């Protein structure tokens, strides 16, 4: 893009002058900048346009769902597709089931995962790297290979088709993330303060609760939201593990082939909205959550 | 926690107290903290995985045989499930690599409103496979947005049927686009984090020697991104082998993939043994692809340290 930009510049001055140096760049630099903005806009359109289109599809009256060509600005707005979807048999039930499953997953994953994350962040111990690698490698295993045997086991112990059964499976999926994410959060909370609290007479638990926990809380909330999303979004495990009491995605998936297209649009929209809201709330943590997880 | 008290009680004398209680506390506290997660992973990860192999290597009567695997191989939908899955994996990876790399470079260029761009590019991170599939159904369906736009621009004169069972490759293409839309964010985030860890001095040095943007990408950024690339690609390829809900949403019964076959055998045919055989196949393919990437993009082990 900025092929010649660098060669036309005068020789490089002192190191401290770097910010100053940026200004007098030539026309090629401006062109490169413009091209970068153009790429940014195109990529953003690729992401945003489909979201806009499903939004428009979901709020057009359902009587118009089959009109062609469609209009990019809705002539008439109606929520009757969405109310039709929400009132369809079993949808609200499965919606609440999904909320429950996701909530149990969140609590379990953090209760079990955060202590392990804390241990990884604060202690040096034998087997630390082995444990880390083991947790990382769990991500290499497809859900398929867990869900099918669990369905057999659940049938035997009476957990089949239950909220708890699905939540336990989702916890297994979310736990590795919870461990790695919480560990990266505790690493960023300075341990010196905790140690200072201990020298002032706190025991380690008090030091943790009074000093580290408040500092780690926003990050932990982001981690919690993230585990919630993992559970909310799962279709595969829920489809295998439930039959008469499906979660929302499992319910939608099985209804998909026999349902009118406006039902699908509304369903897609209803599933989409929480995800968008969630990403908005954890936007500041995105790089921290993901970037560090893979290291 | 209680380890502290224990450490103090057993510390015999002041000089030893400096070292010993700490050593004691460090000795078992981390293991106690790890224990719940270890127990959980054994129960809900290791055990089912082991059971999956047992299930796959047994017939319906419960005796050891290769019967389930043979039934999988002989199934009329097996071959198309394998080829469709492989086609999706092979198409999705380069497209997503290109898109994610472009996004990461845009973010790294520090445009105005950098955090807003990052937010927009990261939006699909929270979107489920099924929701993404349905979003693209609204675009590819016969009276959908793509036909509307193409006809509005005068490119086509009548509606094109994108999702016909007679043209499975078109369905595969729609799945690839939907998957690229949904799952590029995660690769982008990993690459951005990797880009940020490249020391400025390297890029500045390249500039001093008159490197063009392309040369910087090719000679400095890509080699230094190798660890991040490797992780991102492995993660993506593993998820791509499990592609499921997008295919069901966009393809219906027109095409099938491995995990959809596993669900069919588990739920509709009610034969968990063949379903487990499919699961085992997906695992094997994932492991082979992981090994391939480890071999193609070798990195030093330091990234795990």
C-alpha cells in the first residue's frame, strides 16, 4: 500500500523524536492511511450488515416475510414475528431453561475454576505447568466426544433431560476457560498488596477477600459473563442431552425444519441480542480474556 | 487458609520460621485449590472420553467388536459427511486467516476510534453457531436479502436458489461464509494480542531499512506472529471439524456433516455406539490437523512457559 512512503522520508533523527517524526509524512502515507480506513469500513460492513438485516427481518410484520424483493428500510414495523415466536409452544419454557442452565454453569465454573486460577497465578509449585498444559489441551477435544457418552451415563443415573445435567456438561466446557481467564486476572492484581495485608494481621483468606477480590471483581465479572455465553450458545450438547426439556437453542434447532421463515428470523434475533449486549459489557476485557488465554 | 495455622504451629523456632511456614503453605495450598477442578475434569472430561472409545468399540449388545465402526463406514451418508466437513474446513481456514489478519492489521494501525473498530470486529464472538446460521438464512433464502440486492443492482434477472439440495456445493459455500462471519473474531483477537507483543524496535528497524508495508508484514510480522497463528489455527480447525448448527440452519437435510451424523445416530436412530464412532473420527481428524499445524508452523516451546 504505502510502497514508497518510507524511502522518501529524511534520515531518522534521535529516538526521542519518534512522535514528532510521524507528522511530516508524504502523500503516500496519507494514501496508505485512507486505504486502511477503507479496509476497516469494508470489514465493519461485513460484520454489521448481516446483523442489521436479521434485525430488519425480525421486525417486519410476519405477513410480509415472503414479499420479494425485500426493502432495506422497513416500510412497516411490527413485533408480531417476535411475539409469534415467543408464544409458540415450548419456546418460553426453553428460554427459562436456558437461563437457568447458563446461570448454574456460571456459578459452578467460577466456584471450581477461580480457586484453580488463583493457585496458578499466585503459587509456584511442582506440576504447575503440567496442570496448565492439561487445561489448555482440553480445548483440543470436540464436544461430540463428551456429549454422547454423557448422554448414556445420564440415562443410567437419571440426569437425562434435566437442567442440571446440561449445566454440568456446560461447566466441563467452560471450566478450562474459567481457570485460564481467572488466572490471568489474578496475575494482574498485584500480590504485594495481599502480602502487605498479611503482614498487618490478615490471614490469607481475609487478605484475598479484602484486598485482591475487590480489585479482581470487574475482571471476574467479565469472566462470569463469558462462561454464561458459552452455555447460552451451546446447541450440540443440549441437543444430545435433552429430549422433552430442551434449552432454547436445542428447541429452535429441532423446530427449524418445520417452522415458517418468520419464526426463524425472530428466533435468530432473540438469540442474537443477548450476545451483542454481553460483548458490549466485556469489550474492555476482550484482548485480556482471549489474548492471554492462549499464551 | 488453614494451611497458615498449620505452618505456624509446626515452625519450631524463629530462625526457621522465615523459611518453613512459607514452604509449608506453598506446599499444599495450591493443590487444594486445584483439586475441585481436577476432580470435575476427571468426572466430566476424562471419563466420558474414555467411555466414548469403549462405546465406539462395542456393538449394541455391549460386546467388543468393530461392528459400530463398520456400520459408520458403510452408512450411505458417511462419504458425503466426510467430504462436506473436509470441504468446509479447507475453505474456511484460508478465508478466515485472510479476514482475521486484515482485521488485526487494521486494529494495529491505530486508526481513530480504535476501540470501536475492535468492538465491531469482535461482535460475532458472542454469537452462537445457530444464530449465525439463521442470520445468513435471511440473506441466502430465496426471497432473501442477497437476491434482493443482486437483482436491485441488475446483476441477476431472477431469484437464484442458493440452498437447493441439488447444488450442495452452493450450500457448502453459504456455510463457509456464515462460519467465516461468525468465527473470524476469535482468530482476530488472538492475532491482535500477538501483534501487540511484537517489539516496536523490529518494525522501526524494518522502516529504517526502507521496507514496504508488504515487506514488513511478510518478513517481520508474520514470522513473529507464528506462535499466535499456530494457536489460532489449531483452535479454529478443531472447531471447524465440529461444525453443526450452521449446516443444519443453512442446509437443512440437503447436506450433512460428521457431527450432524453423530446427532442423527444418537437421537433419531438411537444407536450411541455408531454416534461414538463418529465422535472418535472427529477427534482423530482434529488430532491429525493439530499435528499438521504443529509441523507446518513450528515454534519454540517457550510460548507455553
